[in-house]
């Protein structure tokens, strides 16, 4: 029996999320046009028929445990689903391959090289997958920007959860918008 689960945060599911965001705060009101334009471009350019399987879908540093600099465990499989393997890599690039210095997020090409090298020690990345990396990174950044904006706009101040800053993924999406090829991520 094959078990499948659709990705609830796939690109096609982001439009309703985008439309549900209330831009109440002046701090983020300028983003509405930016987000709509990015969504349209990403959705139009989203790759078709890449290798896929089960992905974690939320591989952030707080979901990965290390022991002696090696992965020893992974938690929080809430977003696990069937999707492109390279979408998982794009999520990891966004979550693990940026440095935060002086309130700015900067892409760290060395971290990306190490991530790709480690991944390719297990599974080679096809040329079609490499050509899709930018749009997948943009889509992953948009996903997290939208969920953070939604939480920022809709979570009551009395809630016991910590709202994460949407600006982080705004900066990351801007970084990806200034890149295009797989080589851009490795240089």
C-alpha cells in the first residue's frame, strides 16, 4: 500500500493564504503588491515533473538535533507530505543557509555548497532539478513569509505562542529574486 499526503503548503495552496492576510499593520501594508506579483511569477514558473517523494517540509534548525556535529534526530513531522525533493532542499536553503548579521539576512554560499554536497553523496541532483532551484527557493521563502504574516496579523496578543518576524523571509525572498541560476547559489 502506498501512502500519500498532499502538501498543504504547496504553491497552489498559497493563494488562499495570501488572500486571507489582513494588512492591518502599517509595517507590512506595502507588501500586498509585492506578494501578489511574486506569487503570480512563482506560480507561473513552478516546475513540473521533478523527482518527488516524502519530504519533511519544515526542516528548520529547531527541528534537527545534532550530536558531535552529525544529525542525530529530526522532529516535527506535521508538514511531512509528498512533494519535490528539491523543494525540501529549497526549504533547507532558506532555513539553514542564511547568516543573520546586523538585522540583515545574507545567503551563505558555503553552507549551500555543503548542503548540496551532502545531499549528492546520497542522491544526485539532475540538471532539471538544478535549473529549478531558484523558483523553488522563492516559493519556499514566500510560503514562510505568508505564514508569518498571517500569524502576525491574526494571532491575538494574549496567545501563548511566539510570533516570528515576517521580515526575515521578506529579506530572503528579496535575495532569491536577485538570483537566477544554480551557480548563483554556489558562488
